[in-house]
């Protein structure tokens, strides 16, 4: 994808996009153009644990979700579905919208140093910037994923030298879910929601800054979002080229793919999009997997036009 950025720098975005031979290439040019042309440097935040493991990409029937990740599978995320009063399961949160809601909640909590997060207009504005319309099918998906996130239980297991660190909790400590809704008041858009104590503290201890312009370009693709988060976490701390095998990537990102070779084919499009949205990334794609090279962070430490959430404050 370095070639995409080089072509835009050399010929300009309009001329470079004419060289695209496929829909994917056009999308990559558009993502690269948007990030390279962004001078606001607005930031979002996500818990760094989601750089090593994540939510399902699609709806699953299971009521427990477990996924391991990290350089040596040292981090495991376990999510258990919440239940309604009548014991009906709510389901495991999944997909790109669940990830966007988590990014919004985390960003607001860190920006305000408060586990009480305002919703309403603020959340609708954020989702709007991400290209999520406030009505129709999107409205129902936001409601469903919000309820799943509000009611599920989660546990992070982190392997250490002499044992395993276990962090148990929830995403959300307190939420209000009305019995019904009006056209003007979707269920999750009540005035505030309170994040779980343990999750909020862990988020403050392990925040991962993300560039909003990039998140916006990847907002409809959960795999591309996960890969961008992974690369944003890994690349800027490397001191030497680091190989990551397809087997390791399959373990971390391959949920929903029955075979590794199917995953390897399926990851190429979202990986190219993630790299297009990260112009500083230096990554080689090989027959055996990826080679990650030391790269600049996608988020500058200081920028005069950065918004209220700056890297120096994290």
C-alpha cells in the first residue's frame, strides 16, 4: 500500500485514483486520500487489549465468546452474553457498529476523565461522522449492539511469568433500557451511561489512541478496523523487522473462517484498506505472513490542530 500513498504524493489524488483497476484499489485510494488530507488529527481511544483480541465479526449463536491473541497468545478475551429478566440471552456483541460504539464510549470517558459518558446528540454525531445513519436498519443495529454491550460480562486473561492476571468486569456498569421507544428517542440514547469501574480503570491504564480520519474510512468493515487497531498498537514500538505468521494472524483474526487458507484469502482486502488508512505503516506481505517494520505512529505526539483529546494527555 506504500505505492498508493506514493502515487497520491506524486500525481495528486484525482490522477492517482484513475490508475485504480478494481473496486478495492479505488477504496484504498479513497481511504489514503482522506487520511493524508486530514489536518485536524482528531483522536479516538480504545482499550489496547483489543489490539490483541476482539469481538466476533458476525452474529454467533454461542453465548460465550473466547479469543486469544498477542505475540504468543498471551491475552485471551472471554465474553459472556447477558440475559433479560425472563432469562432470554441478549447475545454477544459483534460487527463494526459494536466496535464503533466501544470506541465512542472509550474516547468520551478518556477525554472527560469520567466513567459517566453522555450519549444522545454526542453519540449520534459521532456515528454520523462514521457514516452511520440515524434511522432505518442502522438504527435497529445500533440499538441491538448497544444492548448487547450493556449487558455482557467480560474477562481478560493475561499470561505473566509465574501465572495469569485475570481482569473481570463489564463494559457498562449502569444503563437504562426503556420498554419502548419513540421516533425521537432510540433505546440506547438516554442521557448517560456509566462504564464499569474495572473496565474504566483498565482503559485509563491501557489507552490506545487512534486517528478518527482512519476509523471513519474503515467504519463499515470490522476486520479492517481490527487490523488497523493491531497495526497502530504494534508498529511504532518495534525496533527491528518482526515476522507474524499466517497461523498467528489466523488465531487472532480468523473467527468465522473454517480453514487458514480461506482466511489468508479473506484478509487481503481488509488488510490493504487498513494499510491505506495508515500511511506511515511499513508492512511486507509474504507467502508466510506479514513482516512488520518499525514505523511512525499514525497519531503524532503533538499537533497544533489536534482536538480536545491529544496524545500528550494519554
